[in-house]
C-alpha cells in the first residue's frame, strides 16, 4: 500500500537523514559522558556539581521572578497589617473613665483612631495645588475630613470620596494649613507650603522667644480633629528671625518624600463628629488641619 506522507513530515525526515551523522555524534557523546560518569567517581562528582550549579541558577532566577510577581500583594498585606498594629497603639486611646479622680484600676481605654491602608494611584508634586488619589473609597469606610499619613509622616487629608476611590488634598497645596508644634518646646505654629519645593514647608506663628535649632523635630499638635498628636512632619532646615519680628520664619524639611508615595494610611477619628459639633459653636477664621 502507498501512504501519502505530508510535506512537513517529508521535510523532517529529509532533515534528519541529512544531519544523521551529527545526531549520531551527539548521541554517542552523551552516551560516553554518561558511561564515564557512572564508572568514574571524579567525573561523576564534577558532572553532578556542574548540573547542580546550572539547575540551582535556573531555580534561583525562577524564584526571584516569582517573588517579584508577588511583591505587590505582599506590600498591600504589610500595609494592612501595619494599619492594624498602629490602631492598637495605646497613646491613640482615650481614657473613658467616668470617675472624677480615676484610680489606675478604673481607667477604661477606648480607641480614638482607626487606620485604613490605601494605595496611591495618582500623585503630583509640581503644581501649586497638588492632589493625591487613593484606591479606597466610601465602601471601604473612607470619608471626607480624614487625615492621610505615610510611614514617614503626614501626607494630607481627604476632600472627595466616591464608592471606590478618594481624593486627598496634599500638604503640597496652598489651601493646606496644619496645626504643628516644635517638639522640644511644645510651642504651636501653622504649617504651610509656599509652592516652590516639594521637599520643604514653612512653619509660621512660632514665637520669637522659643529656642529653635537646625535639626529640631516638628510634629502635629493634635489640636485639629484630623491628625493625632505627635505625627512627624519633618525637621527644621532653617529658622530666621528678622529684626523686630515677633515670630520665626521656619523652613521645615518634610520627612515624607511626596515624590515616592506608594502606600499610605487614612486616619479615621472616631470622635470627629462630636468634636466638630463643639467647633461649630465658636467662631473660626481659618481652619487648621
């Protein structure tokens, strides 16, 4: 019987036949190497070590690639875990004891803040008014007037929210005004941004009698309803006191690198509405965040 062999198969057979001596040589070479390795301890050891080096290198590359692909998920899990741990910090709890003079055993601590991890999906640092967008929104418990911080320090506060996303007014915004204090002396001023360099802010209204030095730490005062007390803002880069002036002009080097934001924490003050209702009863010229 006559069989019709496809053209591709014919070409394959022709290629094998044409290069049969090369294939035979490779086969005999492999066979000789195997026989030599099986019957010679030294050659077997060299072969095993070489094979282990090659396979080990391949497995290492594959493992590194796999770890890189998992990095995004790992970072998110770490950020969420850190948010839970920060929420358990005792300094962020309120003493809810009902006794006028509470004893050490009667203190009832309740949390004042909760922290929600979020990823930065949009950011700017080179505009006069900079905003940041996060991948969390109303469905994840985000609401306007919540502070936003990073592991390194303050970032801004929530101004707009949709179901799945939120917009943050960055500290790098001419409308941003944050109640800050000189950590060493506890004197309070206001932190602003002059729109020039995203790495530096301005601390104003700090009295001239305060002793302030380069490298001193500036933190949040806790006077606003948004930021907890003591969140780092940055360090003093320069403090200028002009002749006859009553207040310093302080340049603050931000601890947060706004150009490298990745994961942040949204701070929910659980008593915001109660504090805000008291705030509405008194006149206020310009709100401090």
